[in-house]
């Protein structure tokens, strides 16, 4: 539960920045999500860990209603600002924990969660809850930070991420995601690993990573094995990371 407090502390202080984040509001990413989900006009959608509200705002014009939830109240306030600026009135906001969602079984046609699962302290419980509130035949979409398959990347890259962000719990590799999803009543329709390059100053500044943290992060990257280091090229102004994206249907 300590991770829950870290999330609230870290993201409460940076809520406004996340609403303005080019990463979380990336138009191409949101359009890809909509294409994968193919939402219907009468659908009820749940946006888990809404952050700055980008996912909820992208879904809202295409569905009957969106319930946007987050554990951090400051984030919910920023998400409401985002919705207001977009003129959207079919989004409701609620503070709650993904590990214990206050909704009935099978309440939603769509459940989406973007760039948040690496903060969940019990990913199995979180996924079980998202599946529980999803209707049979409903769709689950997720996009999250990931790491390449292999023990070294799974260990060292997560160590690096934890240095940058104390609320980070775990970025799962594709093989770990497939194992987790295989435990659930889900028919996995599409998935892929996406390579991403971040602007380094922005990547560090978003979580307030100071010089000492930056040096330690570079040390970890430079000490990777040649094979692993080839998967994580870095430059003077960029860092390479990965994301895992999937859409699944509840069986």
C-alpha cells in the first residue's frame, strides 16, 4: 500500500503537467486506441487511472458515457478541466483504487487504461477487477510502459525506472503480459510492442529526476550487456523505451 501513497504524492504534485503532457495526449496514440476499440454509440466506458483525462476525452464523443477514475484527486480535477475545455458533458469523475473498483460486475462495455499499469502494486488484482466490471463480449484496451523480453531488461530497466519515479512498480515485458492475460477470461485480439524515443530533458523533468538520479540511470544503461544495450540506444538528447499495447474481448 506504500506504492499507493507514492502515486498520490508524486502525481498530485504534477497533475497539471500531466494534463498538458504531449505523451499522454498524443493524438496518434489516441486515434489508434479508438480504431482498436471501435466503440459503439450506446457503449458505457470506464477509463482507469485517467490522469489528465486524455483517454476519457478521446472516448467520450464516440460512446454514451465515460466514467473516469483515478486514485489521485488532483488528477481528477485536471481531467475535469480537460473535459470542460473540450465541451464534453458525458464524462463523470470518481476517486477510487483500481484494485477495488466500486462498480457492479459486467457494468461496462469498454474498459481502457493507458500509461498507468506500471504503478499498480498488484497487477493481477487490478486486471481481475477490470475484467470483473467488463461485460461478457466487452473490450479491454491497455497501453503501458514495457521492457524487452529477458531477465536482464526486466530487472535493470525497472531498476532505472524506479530511480526516475519512486511510484513506479513494474513495467512488464511482452512475455510477462501474455502470461498475466492468459490467467483471465479474455480472448486476446491484438497486441504489439512499440518502441518509443523520449526527449531526455522532458523525460527527466516530468518526474523531477535530479542530477544524481540521472547519473545513476545512465550508469545502468551503460552497464547493460551488449545485446541488451542494443535494444536501448541512448543519445545526448533522447532515451529509448518500449510500450506494450493490447485489446482483448471478455469471453
